[in-house]
């Protein structure tokens, strides 16, 4: 890909923040967008289902506090691999 990929930043979605706040437990004014994908995925998952994501920083940032609380309250993590120091994608 030439140039920078298109990014969607939470700062640019102000118009839908009232919807996100009313719909998602993980909402916080600075929540990263991937948090909503996590919560929605768990809502769609069958009771004994399994899913996986590759994401970054949800275990380290202040913006993911509510996501970490949600995960610890509603899920059972089987495995976690920290790829912080590994370049997975270009």
C-alpha cells in the first residue's frame, strides 16, 4: 500500500458517541474503536464459542480500562500473547 492507510480515530466519531454510550458497556469518551468490536463479538458468540483477535495496546492503555473490566467480568481468556515488540503487519 502506498501512503498511510485510512484510520478511523475515536476523536472523529463524535456524532455516534451517544449511541455507543447507550449501547456498549465498554464506552468511555476515549475508548479505542476496537473495544466495541470485542464487546459485540462476545455478544454474538455462542455460550461455548471461541474467538480471537489481533489487536494492540488493550492491556496497557488508559483508553482500554473499561474493556479490561468488561473482559475480566464477562469472559474467560484461554490464552494471551503479547506481540508489542513484534512487527506482525507492515
